[in-house]
């Protein structure tokens, strides 16, 4: 392992939250809390002026607040982290890990650049398109495709391509730097010496 050991320790266990979950919370938090407050205020006015209690209003308000709470909880617990033995993936109540020995390469680049190849351009669609200009951490791993898809489902749709995982997280450059310190690089292949023909 190379690099500054103090930087290596400081990044241990640091959570790099998945951007899609963080953005969902940012987009919906004000609306959900506002809707719940409007319903509760309306229920209070009806109760004071007409002395009528509408339990359905309270149920709806509580449901909206619960939805807001779940979205908030998810964006806090949907992340990628550098564990002591591998790259940790957390989604809702599930945690999985890719050992560092199976990570072959890590790099940080704009997502659009990753899809520059003609065979990949048509794959940059849907929810991925809005991150085209954003830097992401691309991790190449060595594992069975079925196992790799499991991690792809935890990260979001279209985040697996061949042997690469697309990590659309907060601070992808920092994640890439920390991961590269932990990658077990394969030794270079020995040079093949030409054999001399015996006369």
C-alpha cells in the first residue's frame, strides 16, 4: 500500500452518500413538510371554528411526515464507504462489501467521458443523463456478473457496465483517492524471453 498513511486512516469509514438519494431529499423535503403543515393547520381551524375533529386529515398529515422521514433516513443510509477490508455498500437495511482484492482499477471522470465510446453512447439515457457532466467514480472489479448486478441494484439503475461499477456519489474524487490507496495492484507480467533454437 502506498500513499500517506494519515490520510488513509482519516478516510476510513467515511460515507460517500449516493447522489440520487440526496437529491430526492432536497427536492421533496420542503414540499412534504409544507403539505403536512397545511393539513394540520386546516384541521386546527376546523376544530376551533366548527368544533369538528377530522381524523382523516391527521392520518394524511402523519403519513406525509412519515414519507418525509423515510426519504431523509434513506439519504443518510444510502452510501459507499471505505471499510477495513473492502468497499462497503449500504442501501436501506442491507449492507454488502467488495473485497479490495477484487478491485482492479479506480478512476474519477465525468460520466459523459465514460460513455464516449460509440458502443456506449446510446446507454447514457434516463436517470443517468442528468449526471452526464458530473464527475463519478468508476470502479472495475473482478467478480461474476450476477454478483456485480447485486451491487448495481443497490446503487441504482444502469450503474453496471461490463465489469465496471459507476459510483454516482458525493465527493467522488475523494472516494477515488482513498480507494486507490487500498487497491492491491497486480505485479507486472514477467517478460517473455525469446527461446533460441538449437542447431
